[in-house]
C-alpha cells in the first residue's frame, strides 16, 4: 500500500520564502518513495511524502517550525493512495 503524508503550514506574512527554505531543509530519518514541496499564495507551504507502508504505520513526519515562523498550528493529513487515473 502507498501512504501519502501531507504537511501544510502558513507563514507569518512576508516570511513564506523563509518557511519554504526551512521545510526543504528538513531531513527525514528515512527516505520516502517520493517527496514534493509546494508554495501557494498567502505564504503557504505544503510538503507531501509518499511511503510504502500501511495507513497506520509509524512514519517520519516534518516537525513544527520553532519560533514565530508560522501563523497557526501545522496541519497534517494521511491518505491511502487509490492509484492514478
């Protein structure tokens, strides 16, 4: 089974590129099948990692940024892949 972990955060206004650089610099203790990073308006950053694992498996996730870089709690979601169309 393939599991996708999604990590999304919103930076303090004007610090989106700093949050993006921070997220891209975060190393995980294991290598996912794939890792993609996205940037959106309102200084939002999204990181998706794909894993060959069960939906409830313990998997490494990006941490919360320290300090005052984000405006709210980081959002995290876990999905089971249903394949591509």
